[in-house]
């Protein structure tokens, strides 16, 4: 299933390279397979295209956390929180990182 989705998303991003949500979904297709570097590359592209949206920053932070780079994850969560201070997912992930940094 992931290969089929990834082919579709590769085509979608090739047709419209400026459509940020497709890059987010493309990142998710890599993240589900634990391909952290490729997921982060897609999320970074989404963050460039979706200025003012906290979601790409949140997902970059998640990938950083999964690769045990907690300081960098916290940096991205703080950036996401500055954009969406009341987002429950951002608050939760910030708490998780704080717990692991004790």
C-alpha cells in the first residue's frame, strides 16, 4: 500500500511542486516506513511552502524525536507552538520532550 501511495504522491508533487499538503502527505508516507531522512526532507519542503502553518514544523520535530535528537525536536516544537500556541498536539509533544529531558 505504501508504494502505491508514494507513487501517487510523487506524481502529485511533480505536477504541482508548490502544493504543500502533498509534501506533508509525502513525508507521512516515508515516516510510516521509518525513513526519517526522507520524511524530514519532505516536511522541510512543506514548511517552505506553507509559511505560517505549524504542521510541517510539528512533524519535523516528531522525526527529530524519533531519531533521538531531542534538543532539535524541542526547537521545532517551540517554533510550532509560536505559530499555534493552543494546538493540543504541539502541547503534548512539547510535554513529551520535556519529560525525556529530565
